């Protein structure tokens, strides 16, 4: 006996949608006359952002900290112009990072 929903999309089991990989934007800015690298649009908790910041700081041999974006989400701020190196490292970690700005 054929079911009521036989052959329709309602017959298939419901599977949860996979979470998209965050795609952070990496840009460079001049703050107080010096260059800094800003990693924005991170979709992670504050603890995860701190761990990622520590990895980037030690790997690049630079300082930095957590900043606040205008929309309320946090962003990573690294001292110096390391945009291309940060993008390479984030891509190696599995993020879909993109360089933003000029």
C-alpha cells in the first residue's frame, strides 16, 4: 500500500541544515597614525575569538586585542599590516576568509 506522501518531499526524513563556515573579512586600517589589521564578521563566542587571537598573535609575532564592531559583534585587531598573512592562516584553519579594502 502506498503512503499518503509517497514520492513527495514530505516523505524524506528531516535533516538539519549544516552551519555555514564563517567568512571573516580581513582589512587594514590606520589608527592613531599606525597600521593595524582588523578581522571582522566573526561568528563565534568571545572565548573562541580570544583563542583565535592568541594563535594569530603568536604566529605573527605581534600584539593585538579584541575590539568592538559597530554592529555589536566582536572583531580582532592586530598591530601592523598583516592582512595577507592573516588571510592565509585563516584559510589554512578552514575559514573562508577574504581580504577587504585596498
